[in-house]
C-alpha cells in the first residue's frame, strides 16, 4: 500500500468532491492506514444521484484494479474502496479509502 494518502489522494478527491457539489467535512488516517473522508450532501439529492456522484469521486483516484462496497449508515452511506496496481512498475501500489456520505439539511 502507498504512503501518505492525504498527499496522494486528497487533492484529487477534493476537486472531485467540489465538482460533485458535495462539501468536504473532514479527513483522517485510520490506524490501519485507511484514508477516511467525510463529505456532506443535501438531503434533497436522492440515493441514485448520490451514488452516481460518489462513483465520479471514486473515479478520480481509481487505479487499474478497484473494489467498492457500499453500505447504508445512520447518516447516509459509506463506500469502502480498495484500489491499486497489481502489475507493472507500480505493482503492490494502492490505497484504501472510506468515503463517508453525510446527508445534511
């Protein structure tokens, strides 16, 4: 797994979050190295539109191999993402991301 996800992922994620019309609320690195990002979305945005925008955000950091699991949370949804490069010059390079979607307002 790659080091410093806040350096490698944050700029791409922040731009994608802005483009999706979401609000960046917080970020942190979990003890297992997962980069956890919480974003806010208006309650007026339905589930399908939220999911479409989230996939655009994930696409901003996706690598040639990516796995995504979506779960419902009390606040909205959580997308667990593992992305990496299994072959080539960057073999074994990758990231884990937890994208927490918080419905607000």
